């Protein structure tokens, strides 16, 4: 109810964007984006202290997918390595004009509800938030959960203490579980069309050169 009231007041212009920012159940949201389950000071149960402070800049967008065949979206990096009990300070930048997310799964639920850390931008912009990882040697999934964004390349991995292996289908790192295959139905018709296209492709330039 509180969230609905704040959004209604923002849409009506009664309050400005600065005062419209909401903090509710571990979620901080405004008109630009959302942060969920940030944690800058609560230690995991297996960590006596923070081992290191790591600053990571992560960009998301179409241009970062150009280096991967068949991909549409990607992060600018596909893997990060940190020490056990590290505090990670993330600057997340959306280089597109569409929504992108950065989600990390598999974190301890007593610190991160649903085991998740979540940053989301509704368009081009930047968000900053921190998390503290446990001491367990593990590889965490990092991805965008919007429809087809992960499937089209926006997937990476965060390794703690070297990780416990590579996750599948990480662009440039591991093989896909199910590779995209574009089979051609080679019927007599498709073969004939292909031959006609080849002949026309060869004949048209010759015709143009002779008639100059």
C-alpha cells in the first residue's frame, strides 16, 4: 500500500524523484532503478572479518555482446574472482536505453533473502551497492533475469576462492548446455533457389560492367 501511494504521488507530480525513493524489505527503489539485499556490514556466519575490499565496475549492454557470435546482450566481463569473506563494492552501469539487471544467486538466505543480490536499471544509468560473500569455495551465477537476456548472452560467474568449477553457457568461458543450431531444410526447392541466387550474383556484375 505504501509503495502504491508513493508511486501514485510521483506520477501526479505531488512529490519529486528525490523524495520518491523508497526503502522497503531490503529494497531501495526510485524512478531510475532498484537495489535489493545490499549488505555492506553484516558478516556471514563463517567469516570472522572482511578479508578484502574489492571494487568492481560492471557494464551491461548490447555492444558488449558483439565479441560473441549469436549473442545480443552481455556484461563487459564474464568472470570475477575474489577471496573468501570479501566485501565486493559493485558499480553497475547500463549502457542501453532498456532495462538490465545484475543478479547474484546462491548466497546465504539468512543475509540475502531468497539467496539473491539484485541491481536493476530501467534505462541508461548507474547504481552502486555492496555485498559480503561467505568463505565457501564456490562459483556464483551472475545474470540478467529479464526474458531472453540471459539466454542471449547476459550471463557471467563470480568465483570465491577460485570457485568450484565453471558454470555452463558462460560466453567465452564454457560451452552451452544446448547450442543454437540453425538447420536448413535441403529440399529440391531450396537447392534450386540457392543455385539461382549464385548465378544471379555472378551474372549481374558482368552485365553491369559490359553496359558501362
